[in-house]
C-alpha cells in the first residue's frame, strides 16, 4: 500500500542549519514566522521551552508546525525545530548606532511532509483504501512526484535561504537559485 | 473489570475541531502567584469565565509538598464560551498547568529584594470548536442524517472562520504568557504588555 504521508526525512535530505555568533533573534524568528504565513501556511507554535540561564546564557527551544491545504487531496506540513544554546544579549555598534543583539549557538532543523487524502475520502472501507492505493500509484503518481512534493521541496529550500540571509551566511543562496548568488 | 474512561467528546457524540495546541515550559525564577493571576485575569477579561470563584471551571488544583525537591502543582481549567452570533458553536479552552520543583526564594534586582519562586512551570493549552454541543441535531431523526453534508458542504467556510477566530484568541493567550516570561513574541501588539506585571528578573 502506498504511504498516505510522504516524509522528506525518508526521501530527500534537507540540511540542518547550525550557527554560532551574533544575530538579531527577534528579527530572525519574526521573519521566519512571516515567511510561513506569507506562503499560506497556518502557523502553530506547538512548544516553547526556556531553561534557567547559566553564566554562559540561556537555553531556548521552539517547535513550529506549518500546515497548508494545497487542495482537497493534498496537505503540506512544515515541521521546524529551533534550538538556542548559550543565549545572551550583547550590545553591538553597527553603522555608528548601538544595537541590542543576541549571541548564541543555534540549530534549525526543517522537515516537510506531504499528506495525501487528508479529508479522508478514501478512509472508509478496505475497498476504498485499495482504490486510494490505485489512485496514488497509477493516476496521480506524476503529480505527487513532480508537482506537489517537488514544489514543496523547493519551497523549503527558499525558507532555508531566508534563514541563511538573516544569519548573514557566506552562501546566501541555494543550489536551485544560483542566479541570486 | 475497571470502568472505561470515556472521551469527553466522541463518546458523547459531540464533534469537535482542534484550533490550536501548544505548550510553554520555563525553568527559571518567576512568581507563581502572578502567573496564576495573569491566566485567571486573562480568561475572565476575554469572557471565558466569570469572576465568581464558585462558577470558575477549575476542575483540579493539586498542591503536593515535598521536603527536598520543592512543591508540585497541578491545575486543570476547562473553559467554555459560546460563539457570539450563534449558540450552535461552542469554543472550548483547556488549560493545564504543571509546576515542578517550586521553591520560595529571594532575589536582588536593581537594589531591591523580591520574594519570588523558582521552579519549572509548564502551561499546556488546547482550544477546540465543538459543534452541536447540546446534541439537538444528533437527537433529531432527520437532522442527524443531514449533519455530515451540512458540515462538509454548507457551513465549511463558516467553520474555517470560527477556527481562525479561536486560533487567534489562543495565540493571544500564548503571547500574554510569553510576555510575562520575557520570551520572544510575534504579534504586532504585545498582549498584556501594560496591564500584567512581568517577572521581576532579567
């Protein structure tokens, strides 16, 4: 039976972002959230954790979930895990102005899932489930592989790029958008 | 044979749709009384409960004292609110607070001594829309058959609107809690910024 959810963790590798340095945490989180909403995802912050600050800084962890209905059959799920270690405020002078930024170690993991038949049209009997299997394997196979999953995969890479831009990475583009490099 | 634990909605034939679900965990200095008051004031102000303590839907307040590890607190609130324009819809907001290692302590901040608590509070929130909570449609011989079509076809956009409204309201509560804990917030207007006190430590 074909899977109802196509998980990128099993299919294609989305690299995690690791960073250590000074950045604007609030702006980073706000822009990431704004991207998710601007791309028609419903934004959910499922978990927020904060640990008592040590002399090196605090530890914070965020779990985000974005969900988008593509059509009556396909749904995109975007799972994001963000973790900060040794997080503390620092004052930086940029272009002659004092700014309050943050210094930390950062990890961002992004995963995408494409859910098929989310409205459970084929959810009833065994016959309907077999029919769904046939439908996914023979009728909409090309659309699943080349339209829905592919598009979402590149969308995640664009999201990746946004994070890299915010953190001022040396490579601010991705392999699929070389023209912006 | 032990009695079967019934599901609050499905075993009673109630249909519901989750709007938001999240948790906030914070291990640091804070003031348990402020946090409790903040949550209470917020739900009262937003019309989820009345100020009368007798009718406030606090289903559990468990305070367990230990000698070494600190206290443990469990709080369960099961709040409900009718949709303004139509009693067919009901919004449910479940708030669970679990605090572990709760200890009284004192800190110095800007030359002043404050009595605070240290511990690890975890606030879990679930919000749901419940349809036909009085089960009027369910009991009706004709309407019970039309229910599925009615939900899926006729009032689908209406459901989405209600879900969005409850979603926004839930995240405003999250914003209020995060503002108190001094965590990153995202809404353009910070919830509870002026009214509620923030924890007295950086």
